[in-house]
């Protein structure tokens, strides 16, 4: 059940996050890599455990987590 839910979450949100990172000027390949790495860490680090329904929409949480991930990756590369 949890695996199916995670697969659905990735299917629903992968392209919007990919498109977001493309709009930031990343190449298609880099955008794919960043999006895949984000989902891998989301699962591995259990970031979804931090999502609280009382704090707002899930989409907003996911986008904020993605932006934070991108900032950390940008700093790591510099």
C-alpha cells in the first residue's frame, strides 16, 4: 500500500517539479537528474514525515522541499 502510494506521488508530481527546474534554466538532462535525486532523497530521508496537514497544502510543502534541495545542490556545486 505505501509503495503504491509513493509510486503514485512520484507519477503525479515528477513532471511539475521537472518543469519547474527546467524553467530555472537547467538542461533537460540536469533537470531529470535533479528531479530523480530529489525523489530518491524524499524517500530515503523520509522527508514526507515532516509534512503536516495543518501547515497548508501538500503541493506547497513539496515545492518548498524541492527549492531547499535545489539550493543545497547549488551550494554543493559551488
